[in-house]
């Protein structure tokens, strides 16, 4: 028996199509939606990832600029750039790419991104508003988890979800999104005693740790739904998830890597940018 | 066998003593610390509670004003008041008391409280910063839970804590504080299927629902530590917790109501106010 694969490709394509239509309408109205990715690293895999966002944006009719501040950028330069992009009326979405130079905290720096342009939900204000049930952009990866489960008709209400990982960009915001959907949520992490004992009681397991193959068949109960958020680089230049492929023999359903959560994440970043442009051109502002 | 009672009274007295000393030093330096509680309700039990805060503040050497906007105050009046108190250099702490008039969302209105004066952690920015591991005032009740457990030497690291209740003022922030202490945290709520099955696996149960006696012996495993955040009014004018008193026969330790979390909460509000005054008079500002 083998798990159903919960692909993200079809959903991502749907979101891109709908987003491209809206982007075209905005451009026709004289406001081409524009995303700026702020980069402050010489890391090659980051450069590759940012180019892939820019490529996807271009195909969707969204202008995507890369503001490369270099690997030695100071915290105040990064914040200054984010502040001026936040004030620039031609810019609708702003992403602060990690990693950042040593000593620059992403959570602190991202506080300079205006909420209404914070399309990857990196400003702590966005996370707080999300937790408080107020309108805000969620981090795209966290939203991709819930959107992908919805797309495949996985019920969340009243079910027990174990989130493995407590990062500010995935684990914590996905916990809030799941609570908002009436799931009972357990957040596990590196200090959790007997991780397998906890996760194997859950209906749904979300693995968001960044360690290849951490989640084995022992961590999952039979027929559980497993969401793999991991995107760990492999020696041969590919990607591996946080979930051991052998889990497919035990789980009821599993998201693939690549082609699962990651595919949806980029599409959601673009959707958020178009939504931000919609709101900003309508003259409203998120706080 | 009967549970150890984890009283909050001694801890509250300690915090008040330390806070009074600091308040006296600030007053001597020409800056008497000042707290303002904004009220917009005619509710009698709220008035009683606010007077009790003012009384405790007075005894600690903190000036406490009550800004009563009346039960018909509009959202913009409430936000306007919070904005001007945030700008007033003689004010160091600002609390927005609930309940609020129909149609006014506490989470939305509290966004007008400057972070540095948000001594009850009501601004969603404070919650987001807390979740992101950045300096911020936690809601006093949520912090009281963790502070009281620390005071009694209850280990949190690696232990499984079930938080019952997902409110913005208690359940969610206490979950973040517990995660920050390396606990594995499950958040349960009204839609949780078989609550007792979930909570009875936990080392520590935090009940923060507001329903008298919701947590019964069946919800708790033998020797568990139980924290009762409930303060439900009784017919005879007293207070009852969310935990059935019979739990004391099964749990290893239990916080009393009254005299547990609630006692510590007020003391922490005063400590926060003095800390805010310390920071503001030093010329620093929290974001």
C-alpha cells in the first residue's frame, strides 16, 4: 500500500493563472504590480532561488526587481532600503531574503517592511495580526501548507496536527493558521522528548525542520497525512524533504519534494503581490 | 493524596516589593511611573477589577489613572485616546480594558498602543515580537503562568504542556512563552475532539477557557501539574476556576483560584509599567 501523492503543481498552476489575469488587469489600469526582493548574501543557492522567483514573477506579468545590498550590508542599510521600498508607491510587495549578514536578525530587520507590502509575512506585526485573527499576509510557506491540504480535501477541523519545527517563518505561523481552522495543534521541536511518540498520535504531521529524512515511518501512524516542508539540498544538486521516502509505505497521503509545498509557495508570493497591488491602488492601506 | 497548592501570593508579594523599590527610585528621579487604564464599558465587575488594579498600583507607588470613555465610545475615540496616551511623555503604561463596546475589536484597537507602553501585551505587534523571540511585553496573564511555574521549580524544558484555550490574551501567547522554554506544546480548544484524551497525556495542563470546572479528574493524568487561569464569577460573589476542585485529588500540583495566577498577573502589570518607565526615561524606545 502506498500513500496518495498530494502534488502542489496543479494548484500552483491554478494560482498562477488567476494571478496572471489580475496582474494583466492591473497593468492595463496603469499599475503593473511590482515585487522587490532584497538580498544581502553571496550564497549561490539563494541567488538561484531568487532568480527562480523573478522568473516566475515575469511569466505572471509581475515586475520583479532584485535589490542586492551585498554580503557586508549593515543592519541599518537593510532597514533603510526596506523603509524606502515601503514608501515607494510603484512597489507593491517587498521580500527580505535570508540568509542575512552575521549579526542582522531577520525578524528585527523585517519590522521595516510596511504590513501592506509584507507579502511573505516576515514583519512580526504580520505574525501578530495573523495570531490575533486580523487581516495580514501569512508567510507564503506556512500558507502553502494549509492551501495544499485544502486543495486535496484534507479535513482539518477537530483533527490533531503535529507541527515539527518552531521557526518564525514556518512552524509558528502554520500553527496559527491550523488553529484558525479548528485543528488541535501540537508544536514539536529539537527539545521534544520522544518525537515519534508525539507525532505518531497525530492525524496530520507537518515536517518543517530542515533535516533530511528526520521523519521516518516510526514517526507516523498508519493512514496519516504527511506534509513535507523540507527543501534540503542533496549532493547531486537536487532537493530532499524532511520526510524519509519510506513513509510513503505507511502514510495515507504525502506531499512530494519537489513539487509539493514549494511549488505552491512561490505561486502564493505572487498572489500576495497582486493582492497588495490591488489594495494599494484602491487607496486602502493595511496597518 | 492531595495536590501541592502552587500559591501565587508569595511570588506576587516579591514582585510588588521589588517593583515598589524601583517605582520609588523613579519618583525620586522626578519621573513617577504612571499607568493609564482605558475603560469603555459600564460593566460592574470590570469597574471592580480596574479599581483593584488602581489600588495595587497606588500601594506600589505607581500613579494609576482611569480614562473612562463610557459604554458608547466609538472605535476611533478609543484609538485616538490610546494614540495620545502613547505620545504623552508622562504616561509609561497603557492598558485597554475589555469588554469594549459592540463592534470594537480589542486586537484592532490595541494596535494604537505604542509597543513600549503596551504593558499588557495587547497590541498584535507585541504578540508577533514575542512569537519571533524579540523583546516585547507579554500579556500579563500569560507571563504569570510561566513565572508561577518557575517560582515553584516546575521544569518545562522537554515536557509536554497542553494549553486549553486559544485566546489572543492567554492561550496563544502562553503557547509561545512555553515553546520559548523548550516545552512541547499542544493547543486545545472547543473544537478539540476528545479533550480528555489529549490533556491526560500532558505533564502540565494550563486551563484558560473561562468555563467553571471544565477540567475534571478525567482530563488529568496522575501527578500532572495543573495551572488554572479561569476566574469565573460565582453566584455568591466569589471566583471559581476552570478546574474542578476534585482534580486536587489526582494532580501532583495545582494553582488555586483565587490566589494563584491572578495574584501574579496584577503584580506583573505593575512590574511592566515600572520597566516601561525605566526604558522610556533612559531615552530608549521599544519599536
